[in-house]
C-alpha cells in the first residue's frame, strides 16, 4: 500500500509540475487558482494567450527554418 501511495504521489507531482511549467501559474488548471493567490509580480499574460514555453518553441522552430533556408541558399550558390 505504501508503494502505491508513493507512486501515485510521484505521478501527481509530475503532472502538477508539468501543468505549471507549460502554462504558468496563472493559467494552470484552467486558472482556477489564479484568483486565490496574491500576485507576486506585475504579471501580464501574453496578448496571444500562449505560455512562455510555447513562445520559445515557436521562436526555436522559426530559427531552425531560417537556418535551413540559409543552408539551401548556400548550397545553390556553390552549384
């Protein structure tokens, strides 16, 4: 019984951590806890509603595409 409780606690902790990490503290769990806590900083949500992780991911994908385009142009020039 103790092992099952420990595994359940770990799974629950990982789920909570991922939810807060990907959506931020104000948007996690549908924002139900956002109104209960005093804001720590002057947090303003993104105007497009995406989390920081989502914006970083989009930026990384864009930079990868730019790098691939530069590589293609370089290969075309050398031929």
